[in-house]
């Protein structure tokens, strides 16, 4: 199997695992610092663990580079994983890290308030903002097919959000709050987060392609900056009083670390799931940067969209959610838009490949024409 296909498979499976393990943890009732049961609502903790996973990429980068330097000979995989660039400035990863910190906290909060399938489907909104921001910062051109795809995706997102508001009346197995405002708030937080992610992905693509930095190194620096920024936010949000539906903690703050420590005591399953989440985030973010560097941000999102199929299968088998015809219709509309966007990319690839083939053909014909007179003179 080609290593790029293998890495893409890891990207989809690790992303699927991240969503499911966070949703599973959100459903756990743990004892808080006040001795009462509370939902496991810790979006800042999940964000911190995510960046801890990315920091592991930095350690892996240093380790692979050390092994490669001692071995002397380098392979293609070594150059992809650990070939650093002198043009790369670590500070160039600061802005996307800030965007990722804010977006991730919003995402984990939104996932706590809404369904796992809705969470993943609404994340398709990032494709809209990547397309728009790529025209602004990467000089990409959106054709009529792209705009039609964006319109279709928007219609699918509206259908999903409107359905969630009605769906909460009869499907509340995985929801901590069963009122319409809470689930609408969760969906809106996810959309806001995807606006920030769209800007982040486009900026990362520009930086990765201009500096030719190793994706493992870029992910590592994002982990370092992310740990610092999220740690500072964790201290502030530990004392920030909040209102419903964000006050599940004992002290009614946004993210109570006292509840976290109390909840983890005597709960090995939750501890193992958090460790697995950290490792999975390292794989997911490294491969995501790899795809953005060697392809594009749009292809990164298109690959990421495949995990919604795995999530659907899991929630149906585990009976986490009730899937009806309207839900399937919203999903199909959204997928039609994504497929239409993907076809537009395929057409662009086909045209560029055809143009390269034609140019190469003309070069070969020109070389043959110049060689014929010389052969005649020799005869």
C-alpha cells in the first residue's frame, strides 16, 4: 500500500475515534468536587490533550531526525517525516494555533450539546469558508460548479440545524440538555468554530507550501504554542462563572479542574480513553498537515468528511441516536454538495493534467523536428 493512502486512512480513522471518544466521555456521569454527579464537560481539557498530542509530533520529529543523521542515508519516508527547512519560522505557526485553540474549545463545547452525527455533518461548513478564504489569500478561483456546491452544502446545513431543534423532542439519549436553545447553541458554536478552522487551514496551506517545512515539525510547533496558550486559558476559565448550559461543574464555572481530578479517580476506562484521544490527535493533526502541504486544504476537508460514514455506522449500531428519513435527507443534501465540490476539483486536476500532457507532447514533437535535419545532413 502506498504510504499516502495509508496516511489518509489513518487520518479518517483517527478523526472518527476522536469524535466518538469525546462524545462517549461527555455521556459519563462522574463525581465532582462537591460529591455529586456531573456530566463530563471539559472542553478546555480536551483541547489541552489535543495539543499535547501535537507536541508528541515534535518529539517524534527530533527522534526521527536524530536517527536519520546517524544512519546517514535517507529514504523518501524520512524526507517526508523529518526533513526540516531553514526557511521555516516557528512563529509562523502561532496564528493558526490561536485560531485552533479558540475553534477547538468551541467545537468540544458544541459536541457536548449536540449529536455526534450532527457535529460531524455541520463541520462540513469548513469547506465553504476554505473555498472563500482560498480566493482571498491563495489566489484560487471558484468556478460556477464550486459556488453551486457551496450553495448545496449551505442548504444541507440549514436542514440539519433545523432538524436538530425538532429532533431533541424525541431523541435525547446522548444529550445533557433537552431544550431547543441548548442544541441550537451547540450547532451555532460548531459553525463559528468552522469559520476559524477555514481561515486556519488556508493559512497553514500557504505557510507549508512557501516554507517547505516538514508536516511533523509544523504540527510539533503548533503543539508547543497550543500547550502554552491553552494552559493560560485553562487558568482563566477555571474561575470564569457561566450560565446554563455551560455550568455543569460543581462551582458553575466553564471548566472546573477540581471536578476533573475527582472524576478521574477510580475511573480507569475514562483515563485510558483520554490517553487514546491524545495519541489519536497526534496522528490526526500530523496527517492533516501532510495532506494540506502535498495537496490542498480543500482535499484535507474532503478526506475529513469521509469519517461521517464511520460515525453514522457506529451510532446506529450502538443505538446512540434515532435516525429518521429527514435526517437522511439532510445528510444526502450535504453529501451532494461535497461530491459536487470534489467533482469540481477533479475537473481542475483533469484539465491541468491534460495541459501538462499537451505541453510535453509539443516539446517532444519540437525535439523530433530539430533532430530530422541533422540526421539528413549526416546522410
